[in-house]
C-alpha cells in the first residue's frame, strides 16, 4: 500500500521568514496531493492541492511543488505570520476503481516566532 | 452552511461498553471516511465509503464497524471498546477521495 513520509515533525521559523515542509510517497499510481492545516481544537482544512499533471501551484503566500520522478512534493509558505502556526498534513491519493486510497503523512507542527 | 457534524465531541466510557459516534454531512457527498489521530502517527484511516452501501477497510479497521445506509450518515461503531482505542476521531466527506475533504470537529474518546 501507499506510504507517505513527512518531514520535519516540528518546525519553528521567525515571523516573516519562509517555511518548507516535505513529503515523499511510495505508490507511483498516486495522482492527487492535498495539504491540510489543523488549528488547535479543530478538524483539518484543505489549504492547497496539486494533481500529478502539474508541477507547481501557488495561492498567495502558499505554494506546492511536485516531483513525480522522485515521488516527492513540498509545501512552501512565504512571509510567515503568527496565524500560520498549526499542524500541517500532506496526503497522497489515487482514485482508481477498486483501488481507492488516500494516505496522510504524520504531520508537521509549525510554530511562528513573533 | 456546508458542514460535517460529529457527535459527541467528548466521550468517556469503560472497556467493553458498545458505543456509536455519529457523523452527518449536508453536502450530498458520496465519499465519507473515518480517521483516528494519535500523537506522532498522524491521521490513520479506519474505514471509508465510496457510496451508499459501499464500505471498505482503511489502514486500522480492527475493532471498528461502520455502515452507510443513507448518503448523509456514516456512523462509527465500537462494539467492545478497549483502552488502545482512546484517540481523537475525525469524520470527513468529499465528492470523491481525490477532491477536497471536509472534516468534522472531532470526537475525543477515552476508554477506561
């Protein structure tokens, strides 16, 4: 089955600096890669996603890059702000009929230092 | 308002006492799923459902049951809870598993 590894498990950055979280996946059939943000006491919320036919996607201060050959994808947050402090999860999914699978990474706790 | 509603939010029970955690969505989503969240282990999938009457095991299904008799509801059943099922549980729904998922607010379960 799919295995998603996420690094680092904790990350502290100074406010205004950039943060990068990296994930690797094992199943080359995976074709959808979302990132979720979980604030304290809440359920995860989708912040950005990318499909396998795209190498990079950007939404304001957040970007995701995908390297299908190396089977890794990364989340980039620029100009970090205190409200970016949260736990971030990557995931990999494939929707092939009879072999549907969505697997999450173990999470990264991001702390923004004011 | 589009939402996934889980109940209860907190639950303390004793070993062996059957319990059900309810999950309901109002977005007409076909895909629904249950996850447990444990420190250092992330979100692990328990069961998922691609549509009514279609359910399948995730990565950690032992000790759990689910049913999908109607599109909006996907209850999680623990027939005989044990202390190792103490965890934070999330229900999620989406149009498909490779689409945006909407998560409930979570159920913190403690089995004594």
